C-alpha cells in the first residue's frame, strides 16, 4: 500500500500545518558539508511537495554550526514559491542583522526551558536569556517580521531530569508576551509521554499559539503528536525523512519524520496539503546525498528500493 | 533519563498486560539458527524482568520456520516460573499433538482476515481455514488448554489493500465462538492508523476479549496502541527490542518494541509489572547474539553503549 486508508477519528483538527525543519534542524548536525545547490534543490522539492512552511537555514555563528555557514548564499540562490514561508533561525542581534540584510520575512528564536541547557547552549541563565531575546524580537517586529519561538527541553533535560511544567509555561508566556506569534514546545531529548504532553498544553490554558516539536529518541514522537492534536494543536514540527538529532548513532533518529506523521494524518483524514509520494521521493533523493538511509519508517517501507514489494513482508 | 516521568492521562486502563512475542514472532525470521540454550536463557530473562505471558515457540512445520524446529527441545529445557504463561503457536492438529505431548497449557492459533493471505499463508480460503481450526480448538479445549487466536492482516494486506472492517469482525467472531479466550488483532503489514483502530474495536462492540498486535512498518505502532488503550484494550502484543518482521532490511522494524511500549505506559502511570532496565539489558544481550543492533528506540538510547550519556544528545 502506497497510501493509508482514510478513517476519520473524532476530536481531531480538520487540517494540520506541518512546519518543516529538515533544511535547518535536520541538516545542522551533518558532519560532511552539503553543497548549497543541494540545499536549494532540497528546499525547492519540499515546496513542490506542498509544504507551506520550510525553515530554510540559520544565522547562528558558523563556529557552532559549520553546516549552515552558507546561510546567506542559500538565501541568495533559493527559489521562493509565492505563499510559502521560509523562516530562518536567528540566535541573537547579529543574526537578526544578517536576516534583515537578506530580506528574511520570518525568523525563529531559540529559548531554553531549563537552567542547565540555557547555560550550555546559550551561555545564559534561565532568566538572562530574555535579555538576549528582547531586542531581537523588538527590532524584528519593528521591521515587520514575524517571530516564532522555540522552547527546548520542555519535558526533561539530560542534567536536571524532568522539567517542571510551570517552568515551561513561565518561559513560554514571556516569549509570547514579547510578541512571538507561536511557541514551538520542544521535547529535545524525546523523553516525554502522552500524559505529560496533555498536562503541558493544559497548563498553557489550551492550544492557542502552541506548536509541538517532538524528537523520537525514545520512540514516543508520533504518539505524543497524536495526543497534542487531540488537545487542539494544529501546527506540528517535523523533519524530512526523520533526519537530524543524533549524529553519533547511525540508526537513531532525531526529529519526528514528516512522512510517518503524514501517513498518520492522511490515514486520519486530516488535511496537510502534502503529497506523500513526493515527500518519500525527496527523502530517498536526500538519503543518497547524505550517504545513509532515512530513519523514517515510511521511507524505509516505500522509498529505498522501488522494486521491493510489500508482499515480501507478509509474515505475521 | 533512564526512566520516564510519570504523568497520568485520563481514560486509560490502570494496568496493561504485555503479551511478549519475542521468542516466537521475534526470532522466527532470523536466518542464522540460534542455539536452544540461548533461547532458553532469553525466555528466562523475560520472566525475570517481570513478564507474565511469553509466547515461547511454535509447532509449525520446520520446513516453513526452520528457526523454531527446536520447539520440543526448548520446551524440555526451558525453566518455568510459577504464575507465568508460556503459550505456543499451533498451526494445525499435528502441531496440537506435539503441544499436548510436551505439556503445553496454552496455545495460539493463527487465522487470516483476507482471502489472499489465507491462501498464501495457510493454503486455505477465508472460509475453509475454519475447517482447520475447529478440530484444533475443540480438542485443545477438551484437554483443558486455553486457546488464543491471532487474526492477521486486520488493516490491509499487500494484495487486496485495505481490509473491510466487517470481514475482520466476521472472522474474529467465529474464532471467539469456537471458544478462543482472546483475539489478537494483527496489523501484519503496519499500515493502520488510529481512526481505523478505533473503528475496528468499535465494530467488535468494544474491547472485551480483544488484544492488539501492531507492526511498526510505517511508524504507527505506538500511536495505534495508545488509541487501542483509549478504547479500553488491556492486552498488547510486543516483541523484545522490536525484533521480528522484516529480515531483508536491517534498519526496518517488525513488531512494536516492548521497551518503547513500556516507556510510554510507565510514563502514563500504567502498571505493567515490568522492570524497564532489565528489558533493555536483555535486548542488548540479545542484539549481541543476533549480531545487529535492536531496532527499539529506547534500547538504542539506553542500551547499546552504557558509557554514552544522553547529554551528548542535547542539541535541539
């Protein structure tokens, strides 16, 4: 079967927007630098498959993410499809300057829900990270940009264990109060489970302005996404073919794979505007360029070897 | 984090029984024959980790499943823990004879929900498969055995596409009417999605006597399991480390991995009686014997390299 059977379930949104993070979050940990032409083709393929939001790159310092050192070059050569948003990650004011120079219309900032990760990833405290965000968001809004905010480590972090829900809500509310139009709640290490997802969304007072960003490190990403949809969330981050996350373990996945999410959504009769065969084809194309198979189950089932029939997989 | 944080969700069972299929369904497609001592240790480790139902082997003809040709030998050497059930798959009357000879107290039979798979796997029609099951179940019950029934291809098959829900219910009801105590509804090729799961359970009139058996071929197994739990199902089939299913693709998984399921259930505060670190240790031990890593995300995150810290996985 190349497409799921459609059987509606009660209590789910009619339509979901997939916020595609493959070109940025998916590629950022790749050791071998990918040519800018390949990145531009990747972004073009995603738009052609129906994506309407594609996070294209990041203006983080090249010392920290060498893979995305070509951000300006990519934005210069990248084809833009009318109606498609191409947000860019911006860590600080210097990044914002560069985004403004290159005509970016939407940015994303990256906050931490825990003290330790704020220190390690941002070199700030939980409190002082806002001193970095405030001028970025204020200036971006003054220039007419839209600003999205990621909150990382919303479910736990490797040093502190589980993250208190109230702490996530406190960080998230401050970002919304700065003027961010959307919060992406990140389970950066993939430890969350469905009850925790519901508790967090309910602690925010409901799904308004919330998106979810699950990593599949413990295999929970799709079950958690289903739970978020039942709570009313309609924006879900995902990465082409499940790339990103854990570069040290070939078989480990990072982000929720877009194709696995689309299989579920289309099976549930939820509209995405996406063409699944095109997504699978792009992941197969990208896997060849990255030199290893996609961690997406759907891509493994449908994409890697077109001559293989699923009939070979018929034993119980 | 070695264990999930516990956050209850409404509308879920207090306790779930995991029906462990690793020694039978998990191993049956392994090409290299595993020594019977390793199988016996595997079963003993599963019981020690808290499993109370372990499908130990199959009396299928060795021509079809050479890996399980040692079924009688395994039953002879296998340690049995009081209170633990060790069902054995029995395809026909000859298999039942052997099960009775070896003191088996619970058997499982294996039916098809589709015409084509009945022909290919059982050499019967959808209708005539019951002529094979009737004497097996009747004789087993007369000897005081409990009989479980698998129904395969409940969501779709590779030849016919989606399986009509009414057809699954018809096959399943006939098996229950024969005297089977439990039906395991199998998504043999892993194509189902949550709305389909709900529709099928509701078509049976609710979860009574139903178990679910999901394969993760399209990444849907855990989301589908969560849905079945919300429908009231309390028995879930799973396989140690996710072994089984697709022997031709190293990275593809077959069965839902027990560890990924346990991570979700314990996170949800649902009791399983299982010790997660012991399960991970057993999967790591087994992976070394099978010569390749476990496809379970939890085992990959926690089990393969004890010196690796999750802090290395801290980037968003």
